C-alpha cells in the first residue's frame, strides 16, 4: 500500500519507500505510474540490490495520486513542488533523483530551482529536442501544437478520427492501462516549459542524460548533456522511447553514475 504526501493545493500524492540506503527519488513519465515506469521494469530491484533506497511517487493525475481535471492544476513548477512534498514526507533530502520523459522535465526544474535538494540527477527519455522552445527537425514534442493534438486525442470520443501517429500512440497507451484521460489531457496541455542552454549551464550538479538510439521524440542525449556544466550522455542501442525504460544499458549507466 502506498503512503501519501499532501501538495500545497491539497492534492494527495501517492508514494512508496522500498529498501534501505541512500535514497533515490523516482519520477515517472507521462501517462505512466511508479509501478509501470519503475517497479515492473525492474528498477526497484536494481536499485535496492545495489544498496539504494527507492522512493517512487505517482505524479498528480497519475497512478494512485489525485487526478484533477483542471489544466491550472498542472505544470512543471507545480509538479516539482509535489516532488519536494514527497521528499519532505519521506524524509529523504538531499537525494539522488531520476526522472523519465515528463519526469525528466520535472527533475530539471528541481535541479534549477532547488539544487540543494539533489545529489545527482539521471534524466531518461529527454534529449536534444527539449533544449529550447523552438521545435527542431525530426521532433514534435517541442511543438505546443503537437502537445495540444495529443491532449485532444486523449479526450476524442471517436478514436478513428485520430490521425496523428504520436497522438494515437499516447491515446492507445492510456486506453490499454485504463487511465483518467481527462486528467492526462489537462496535464499534457500544461507541459509548456522548455529549457534554454544558458539556464541549464548554471547548475554544477552532475547530470546523466540517457536516450534510446531510436527515440524520435527526444533525439540524441549528447547535446542536452553538453548543455550542463557537468553532464554526460549515454545512448541505449536499438531502443525507442517506450523500450528504453527497462534496458540493462540504462540501468548499468545509472548505477555507475550514482556510484
């Protein structure tokens, strides 16, 4: 059974603590949960066997946390504050931090706004295409119109009308796992902040950036890692955005990085 922290606006945030040792806070990706993103792919076992304590949270709108349908209830800044609430409730600051995809965005916000709460940051499923607000060739997630199409697809009654392949992928994923699609749509519309290199460069914390070789949503990890003062990049061979999460190359890179 999960424990619950309370956000500043009263939202209940589910989390669980597993194992003993230096804590690692895990923040999952969009439309996933702590179980789907971390437990099922073997991250709990990988980290606890290596001597770490897992602190895994469900972001608002996801998993066993509360799911508001109002767009104003979401955003990287709000969800970063949620992570701080979980840290406080679990008594685990400073902590190692790992975020995947949306969780990587939230983690970067924590890195920039609350660096004293972190030891090291491992970002997965976030790459070159998230560096700034301008959409880059080959990427669509940096484009607000794409995010709106995904949000529209999540609430579209007739799935046959969804022609955008990226939007259809997210809708299918949400349907397969029985998600609250109204909450997810609100969350997606609020995910608007991208990070200029000048802002990332300010942090001196060690940062690991991991992306799948075939991840067309994020692009390669190297440019993003280079934007940090103390960043390193790892590419997971033959993996895309969905299949990188549980890969042994990803896990080995994180364990080596946390050291």
